[in-house]
C-alpha cells in the first residue's frame, strides 16, 4: 500500500483536483512485457528525472494519436505548454520563443519535454 498526495493540473497548469493522503493498493501485478499506459509515462519520467537531477524543472507531455501526422501532434502538444507561437528551424526542429523544448516521436506517440535550461 502506498500513501501519496496528488495534484491534477490542466494542460495550462491550473489545478483541477487535489487529493491528500491518497491510499493506493496493487490489485494485480502488471506483466513487465505489457506496454505502458502512455498517460502514466510523463509523471513517471518527471519524478525519476528529479531523482537524478534534483534542481531540474521539467515538464513532460505525451500525445498519442495515430490519426494525425507527428508534426501535428508536436505542434498541438507544444501549444499546451506555451501560448507562444511554434516555429520551426530549417531542419524541422520546433522552437518556441523564450522556451527550451525537445520533441521526440515513435509510431503514434509524441513526447515533449520543456525545461528551464536547454533540453537535449
């Protein structure tokens, strides 16, 4: 059994819910070979990156949508992080004025990371 505090935010960073003293219990162990539920990956990555780089202020967002091209997913996800316009360098890398971002794709999944310092 795990006890934790939980804050759920909107894509714009507004607090939607706060749960304090949330008790979680494993009902069924997951097979390690089964795929991840993509919505669980961002908080997992953020939490574990903080263990390695405690002062890192990173935001991780995932967009999984096989119905659109990866550029559409990355632009849509970047817009959730910032109200600035997304532009692209000549090599296609997305940029947002005054933001440090990194975008990665695999299949129908797009991962976006924003940080205070350069994100590689």
